[in-house]
C-alpha cells in the first residue's frame, strides 16, 4: 500500500518520468535477453557449419581411400574376378588380355550392347589403370569390345 500511496502522491510529471523509466528498464532487460539468445544462436550456427565441413572433409577422404582400396591393377585374375562379381562372366566370351609397352589391351565379346557396356563400366571402375580407348563393334550378332588401358 505504501507504494500505491507513494505513486499517488507524485506529481503528474514525476509519474510520467517513473513510467518512462519503468518502460526503459523493461526494454533494456528484453534487449539483453534477446542479445544473448542471438549471440548463442550465431555461435551455434557457426559451430554447426564447421562440424558439417569437418564431416564432409573426413567423409570424402574416407571415400577416396576406400575407392582406391577397392581398385586393382588389371591382370587376367582381376578382370575375371570383376566380371564374376557383376554376374557378367557368363555374358562375356572370348576374353583376351595382352600387354604391349605400358598399355593393357582387353577384348571380349558380348551378346548385346547392354552387357558390353556393363562389363566395360565394371572393368573401368574396378581398375587403377586409366582407360585410353573404348571400341565397340557389332559382328555376327555379337558385340566385340576392345578396351585399352594405360
């Protein structure tokens, strides 16, 4: 009750100053609260972005090493293993492999172009060797494929 009596005893000008002071104090408190929340949000956003970039960096490194780990230098056993793993061993025939200088020549026949392309993709993706030439040629209801690797 003393506060109400105190307020009622004030002049009009003092009441306005007290009201303005009270409003300014409330606004100042709200400013500090929202300022702190915004700073925490900004910091969390930056931490999240950094964590995402770190994760993507590590993920890409692991993928690169994993893909290199799975790839092998081409030889007859590797080629046959790659074709067997893709269930293409019975869809390819006349597999011939030869090496001249630093080039590896791989040729085979397939019943259709889809099988030839699938086998080609599997050999390219499973090899450390770089492909330098791909040739498809149709003859006698067969697709003859010749791949040249560096």
